[in-house]
């Protein structure tokens, strides 16, 4: 499907892509901006999801690379998480087209709100002084226990995936916040790329829009990741909590109202 956009629409998509990339790199949830923007421009729902995956690949790859360059993520320590996330994303992307996901639409807002409440009232939810810098691979079982369902979820739905990765990485692996963010960005890139390939084969991706937004998301992710690294928890926490509450509110409105 070819869409003809005027210059003002391209400018709006570029601005939204920049902001979404920034938010994704810091807290996750950029899709809350980018997907509605695509729908507003007249992109059909399935194509909007697929096109957003293309754009998100740019942002998540830039954020992951930034954390990696700052030695906040070591791929060799997370080999099994990569595999589990990939397999989960493949299953989730294929199954989303055949399963009735109304139950997920109803319960997902409650799950995300619970994460927000937990983050607000649990001081260690986003890292703690006693969390250790990873120097050797974490439990293989825990890597699969985390990667498989989160990869599946990102392939199947996706809203709030960055929040899920950040909180579970801190809880399961006892990672400091920036290391949790580094792992989250690398794994969301893995699931984004996996889903994108499948959507591309199915012919659902608008390449021109996806590339344009993707470049802007990449710039936003670069700024966001460096800001998170420089300013730390006091900068990240309010953005993180705000975004997951907004995601929950948007999902609750769609599902219940």
C-alpha cells in the first residue's frame, strides 16, 4: 500500500520518531507515540505495527550499541537470553494472527499498572546499591525464563516491553539500573528485528515511512541513552513511571472504555 504524505505529515512523523526514540532508550514505551501517529496518517493497523517494528529497530539498535560502548552490556554473558528471546518473538509474531487476544487486552493494563505501583513503592525495583555488575553469565534457567516469555510478548503485542525487561532484569539477575537498561535495549532489538523479518515476508511493512521514522528514532535513542547514562536514576525513574502509567491508561481506555 502506497501512502502519499504531505510535508507537514512527514515533519510530524519525524518529530514523533525523535521523541519516541528518546523515550524508548530511557524507559521504553515509544510505541505509545509512534503507533497512534502511523494510524492517524492512514496506515492500516497491521501495517502500522509492522512499520513501527522497522523504525523501532533503528532506535533499539542505537540504544543497545550506546550501552555496549559504555560497557554496560556484554553480549557474551547473555547468549541464552538472545536465543530465548528470538524463539519467543518468532512464536509470538506468528500466533498473534490466529489467537483471540481479547483476554490480553483486558488484563494487560492491570499488569502494567501493577509494575508502576511496584516501581513507585519498591526502592530496589530499578536497581540498588547492592546489585552487582555482571562479570559472568547468569543462570541459564533464568535467562530462558525471562527471554522466552518476553520475546513472545513483544512479538505478540509489545506495549510496555521495555518496562518488563527493566524490572525483571533487576529482580531476576540483580543488575544495576543501567545494566538492566542495556540488556533491555539489546533484547528489544532482537525481538523487533525478528518480528520485522516475519512482517516483511508477509508484505506488511511500509519501507519508506519506516526508514524515515527509524532515522529519527535512532537520533532520539542516541540522545536518550547518553542522557540516561549521564544523569542516572533521578533522571530515569520519573520518566519510567510516567511512561508505564500512560501506557496502562491508553490500554485500559481501549480495552475497558
